[in-house]
C-alpha cells in the first residue's frame, strides 16, 4: 500500500492562506492484518539499536477509525497544495451539512 496522509487544521482557512505553520498532519502506511503490536515493538527495538532515529518515538501503531472524509490525489509542488486542500475542506463541509438534515 502507498503512503497516505491526513491533513487538517484548527482553522480550515489556513489551507487557503498557505499558513503551513497551522497545518497538522499524519502519514500512514497500511499494515497487513497479521502484524500486531508485539511485532512492531520488536522492529522498533531493532531500529533503535541500529540507527535510533530522533523521531522514532513519534511513530504509532494504531487502527484508524475513519468517519466522513475526502480523498484527493494531488499532483504538483507542495508549495501550491493549499488551495486544493482548502477546496476539499469546503466541499466536505457542504456535503456534511447536506446529509445532516
């Protein structure tokens, strides 16, 4: 499975304004069902012994319980992705309002 990312901001206008300091994100890679926390812990221990990257403690193994979402394949430079994320956010908000009636 490819790398996937979740992007959000406390104020969705941050995407349109390209205020990347306000963007929040997480990257994810789907794991096969047979992988469990025990195997992840072993792998983390091996990585710590070999390289010990500074951000390893920020890596999580968890199940994503996903609710309503929008998915976009963005092609272009990261410096220009704000308007696309902003448009997705507006579309998602309108659809949620429409289905909440």
